[in-house]
C-alpha cells in the first residue's frame, strides 16, 4: 500500500513539474520567436546604432533619411511632368504639390544628412526609374491614372515608415525631419486622392500581398562630426532636373 502511495506521489509531482515546464516554455517561445523574426531585439538595435551629438542614430533612422532623398529624386520630376501633361486641373495641382513638397523635403534631408555625416544617393532606384518610364510612355487620361496610382501607392508605403520612425527614433534631427515628412506626405496623399483616379481596391490588394520593402540604409557616421563633408554631387538624369547636393554653406551652419 505504501509503495502504491509513493508511486502515486512521484507520478503526481512529475506531472506538476512537467506542466510547469511546458507553461514556461510556452510563454518564452513567442517572446524568443518574435525577437528572432523581427530583428528588433535590444542587442540588434544597439549593434546597428551609432552615437551622434543629436542622439543615437539607428539603422531605421538611416534607412528613413535615404528614402526621403530617394523620394525627391523621382517624385520631383514626376510632379514637373504632371504639371505639364495632366489633362485635368486636379492632376496638375497634384503635380504642383509634389514639386513644392519634395523641393522643401530634399533641402531638409540634405541638411540633416550633412550634419550627421551621411552620404546620400544621387539617382533614383531601378524601380523608381521604371515608374518614370511608365509615365513617359502614357498619354491622356491613361497618363493621369498611371500618375495618380503610382504616386499614391508610393506615398502610402512611405507614410507607414514615417510613422514608425517618428514613434521610435531617439535622434532629434530625425524626429524633426519625420514631422516635416509626415505633413508633406499626407498633403500629397490628399491631393492625389482629390483627383478621383485612385484605385483603392488595388491599393488594398497590393498592401495585402506585398513583400516587406528592402532597406536602403545610408552609411553610419564613424563618429559625431561638426562639419561633415558634402554628399556626393548630383548628376541630373537626361530630361529631368534632380535636386542638388547639399552645399558647403549649409554644412557650415551650427547645429
């Protein structure tokens, strides 16, 4: 009888220990798997972050700065083209907003990059060049629709990145740039939607099936700099006027 009780006690204790172990493992697994999948654990964040006089500069911050510059390199010429070729006043107005907004943002991002010692791209990406080619080949109302939907889709993706950066950055320059980008991008989204050509069903389907965008991180500064070198000068593409690189005068201004 005693052996039966002893066996029962051991079996019961073993079940309790096993259950507790399984519970701890179940709680720990989602935490580990989330950090592993997302790459946002503290060790990864610290490894990709550098110190600057304006606060820590993360990989996401540098990706954001690069994307703001890239946006101006193709959306400025797209806006100039829409201002000339749009068949409705609403499309031409959207083009005017793109020109004004990205001229302002490009000057801002060049100044920020110079003060952080970051290099900036001088040409649009292959995908952005393809969008410009598509617009070049379109005519009439087809051009209006292509312009509006290509630009609206691009702004929607940038808008999401701006929100993430604004919520998470610890760098004061990046925070201010995100504020300006948020205002500008939202304005562009509204004027594009005001044309009446936005295909919202296509936007929703694209958002549901699209893969995460590739990162385009600017090189991290080796250490804080007071007067960094200018970004590589821009070489304009044939037929388009690209934003100029930051000047020496801009880089010499005090933070």
